[in-house]
C-alpha cells in the first residue's frame, strides 16, 4: 500500500493532470470552431474564384456577340469563328463549374439563342436588332446568375465587392449599351422621314444608357481603389478606366445632343468610336478580373497560414497540458516499483541479517 507520506504528492500530481485536462477541453472546442470557420471562408473564396473564371469566359462572349450584332446590322460579314470560339470556351467552363454555380440551364438557353441568331442575309435589320437584343439580355442575366451563385455579390471586403460589381454588372451593361446605341444609329438612317422624331427619341434614351453604367463603373472602381490595401490596383485599373471612359464619351458625343435635331447622326461617325470602346472594355475587364482574382488568392493564402498557426498553437498547448499527466504516469510507475516508500522489492544479499541461512 502507499505510505502516508506519499499521498500528498500523488494528490497534487493528480490535481495538476486534471487541471491540464480541463484546459484542453475548451481549447479543443475553440480550435474546432476556428477550423470550421476557416474552412467555410476557404470554401467561400474558392467558389468566388470559380465565379471569376466563369466571368472571364462571359467577357469573351460579350465581345464576340456585340461585334457580331453590329456587323449583322451594318450588313457586314459576321466573324462566326470568333463567336463560335467564345461560345465553346464558355461551354467548357460551364461543363466544369455549372453544377456548383447552377448555371447549366441559363447557359444552355443562351447558347441555343446564339446559335439560332439570324444572319444579315436572312432577316431585315429590325429583326436582327430584336434577336440580338434578346440574346444580350440573356447574357446579362447570366452574369447576374454567376455573381450571385458564386457568392461574389456577398463578398465582405470593400475592394473585392466593388471590383466584382464592375466586372459582372456595370462593364458588360456598358458594352451592350454602346453596341445598341451604335446599331440604333444605323437603323435610324434607314427609317422614313416620318419616323425621324421617334428615331431621335430612341437614340436619346440609348445615349443615356451608354453614359449611366459607365459613370457607375467609374465610381465603383474608384471606391475599390480607395478601400484597398493593394499597392498596384490603382495603377493597373485607373489608366484603363480613363481610356474606357474617353471612348464612351466620344461614342455618346458623336451623336451630339440629339435634342431638337432634324437630322440623324451618321453611322460611320460611330464605327471607330464603338471599336475603341470594345477594345478598351476588353482590356479593362481583363484587368479588373485579374485584380479580383489576385485579392481572393491572397485571402486564401492568408487563411491557409492562419490554419497552420492554429495547428501549431494547438500542438504546443497539448504538449504543455500533457506534461503533468506524463510526469504523473512516470512517478506512478516509480512508486509501484517501491511500494514501501523507497525500499526496493528485492533486498540485496548484503542487507540480509547476520547469521541468516543461505
């Protein structure tokens, strides 16, 4: 049995072990909560990057589709190769990401609409404008679907929120509006004189549709630059934004004020302006999406670092908490070997009483 003198240290060691165990329980709970929170944030960011990849291919479709629309309404040959290439690229991305982003139905409907678009040789210009308008409406709706289901629209950071808003809403709306405005000028020139007032009214509304999203885009990107910690975003975006805004202003001003005009603007005055808008929009879209992806990639890297730090901290706490328990176990083994307060179980021969039988 254990000697009375040893019961005090044993109780103290047991108490230390119990206290260490009591510390481990809340630490483990906190670690589990932190791990789950970081897992959720990593999943959130990963889905956002999927959305960015999808938006990149939609930007290519937007350029190809609006170019095809303007060519068709102008009576020029449509670059079917560029349009087909953009559609195929978007189809490949939708095949990989459409389940998670729930875009299959929207993309299938848009693709079918694009593939069924009439050519300049098979329909009049008004019908072409209507058909392409329906296709671009579906395209803009798909942008909204992607930004919603990828959770980009719910991004908690100011800079990334404004970037996704510009890339997935304001910029594509601007490109579509610019194309429609230029196409309406072409259509207005072929209308009879009796419809001239109506044509000017339509152009006035379309012109405002060019200016409004471009202004919103500029405000949003400036807000992104103002709220970011990135040292490169301003330089990468603002010069491209200035080019895009200049192009949009030239396009809108090519038709003059339109108020009270008796004559319509000439279509050839807008051709070069629209081409510059398209080129500037493509450059700006690529820059916005690249900056957005970089910010979210940095966020993922930071979360991964936090995870490793949490794991390391937990390991240190476990080691510190386990030390008293380990010492208790070691001391317990010692005491089992010396049950009489330190006298060995087997007494050496030289300790035997004198005259003992051998």
